[in-house]
C-alpha cells in the first residue's frame, strides 16, 4: 500500500459518514413532517354487521280493563236510575199530599140596575090625529114612493130614466115642498121642485096641490093640469097616495 492510498482512506470514510448522517437527518425530518401534517381520511368504508334486535314485546290486551270500566259505568247508571225513581216517587207523594190553591173568588156582581125602557117612538101617522085632521103631525120630511124606472117627456121626445123616490117636507101649517130627481142617459140629472099645500078632506083623505113648475134643466117640467096627491092612511107608519096621473106612491116618514 502506497502512501497516497493511506492518505485517501480517511477522506472516503468521512464522506460516507456525512452521507449517512444526511440520510438520517432526512428520515428524521420526514417523520416529523408526517407527525405534524394533517392526514387525509381514508376513503375506504368498513361496514360492520350488527346483531339483529330481538322482536318487540306484544302490547298488553286492554279488553279486561275496558270491560271492568264498562261494568263500573253500568253499575253507576243503575244506581243513578234507582235514585231518580226514588226522587220521582217522593215528588209524587208530596204533590198528592198538597192541596190545590183555590183562586181568589171574584167579588159578587152587583145586581143589574133596573133601567126604564126607552119611551116608545111616537107613531108618525097616529089614527087619532089623522081623524082629528091634525096637520101638525105632517111636520118634517117624508119619503114618497120608491126608486123606479120610467119614461119622461123631454121637449116632445121621451127617454127612459131612473126616477128616484120623491121627497115631501112640511111645515106646521101643511105647507111645504115636493121634490123629484131623475137620471137620464142623454139629458143627465133632472131635478124638479114645487111648492105644495096639504089639507084633509071630508072623506078622511089627505090631499095636496102643487102648481106646474119648470125643472132643471128646463127640458122637463111638472106641467099640464096642476098635479096633486090624494092619500089614505093604511097604518101608523104608512099611507098610500095617488096623483092625478094615476100613479100610486107609498108615503112614509124618512
């Protein structure tokens, strides 16, 4: 071995040791980095099969509990029905023992006061006054005849008209007025009024006289021979009168 080779050996060993130290340092640094750096989670999923659970226990049967509750409610109902029947019986017995309250009696009705009967209406045509030829009994108004329908002479032509019942009004001395109203289709309403005088005859008849007068409208008139009535008493309320044209009228008090 030469002197050059001996001098070169320590240098080689030194380089080898330096390389080993450098590798060791790298390993240590790598371990430290792995320890401090975060590790990504593993994507592998491991499934573990668990043991099957035991089946759930069966729920308790409520039939017995419900039946017991129903029996209890039924017993309570029967007890209440018996109590209600007993109360109704007590009420009926109490009502049977009670006397009905009599309503207060109304005060006695006073006896009716006897009233004098109204005086009788005097007869309009009493027989005694008629026989005495008393003209004062005629005072007031009288109805002569009834409503009827007849032919009227209107200025030379005749027309069927509705003739209303006549009217006579007397004063105390037998004087008065007789009026008549007729309704004709074309002429319209015709009114006539004439003064009259009444007197009793020797044959117990009542007679009236009246002059010929124009009517309103003047197409009709009570003309020709002066008209008049001859009346005979029939009862205390009725006389029958006949005029000179042979028409008969009922004579009654209005």
